[in-house]
C-alpha cells in the first residue's frame, strides 16, 4: 500500500473509532437514564430509553465491523464519562442536545471518509445519522411534552409496565 493510501486509511479508522467511542458513551448514558426512568416508575418511557440504548449498541458494533473490514483495531473505551443526577425535567433536553452534537460530528466524520475515498464508511455514517435524527426527534418531542403538559403527560406513563 502506498504511503498516501495508508494515511487515508488511518484517517478513516480514526473517524470510525471516534464515532465508536461516542456510541459507547451514549450506551452508558442511556442505560443510566433507563434505570432512572424505571426507578421513577415511568414504564413506557423506560422501555423506549432501553430501546434507544440498544440502537447505540448496534451502531457501536457496526463501526467496529467496518474498522475490522479495513484491518484496523476497534477501541473499547467510551469517549467520556457519563453525567449523573438528571431529573425528569433535564434528562430529555440533555439527551436531545447529545444527539444534536452527534449528528453534527458524524456529518463532519462522514465528509472525512468521503474525502479519503472510502464511500462505504461514508455511507455507514449517513445511515447512522438518519437513526440519530430519529433519536433527536423523540428526545426533543418528549422534552417539549414534559415542559408543556408536565403532569398530564407524565401521569400517562406513571405505573406502566417497564418490560417489553
Ligand atoms: Fe448511535
Ligand atoms: Fe442516538
């Protein structure tokens, strides 16, 4: 492999590994939120949070599989520490902001992959950005419902089953 090709491949692997580390952090953060919602007895909200944490697990695996396909080593450390102590009022705005940051960063990483000539990795980013957009929409809508409808919205979730 030429030096130039090797540099491009290293750049793509770094982009994929950064995204994988972001996914690993999201998994821990959303699992933590899943347990909080479960503790507060908002069953339906807890179930949905758990499903989103599982989406992030799938993303972490998809990035790792692509790294392996191009002979890189997939990292296993989250990009940062999770935040504890959220309340029902600030949990969803926090998660919506996290998804927004993720979408912005993945768009930049997608462009890096494309500029490095790796359209398969770029397409993977594009596919995952679409799913992060769905997560953002859900978190943002839920934050709005809690802010505007507070008790009546939460009353519907209170005491519902937390197993799916
Ligand atoms: Fe994700
Ligand atoms: Fe997400």
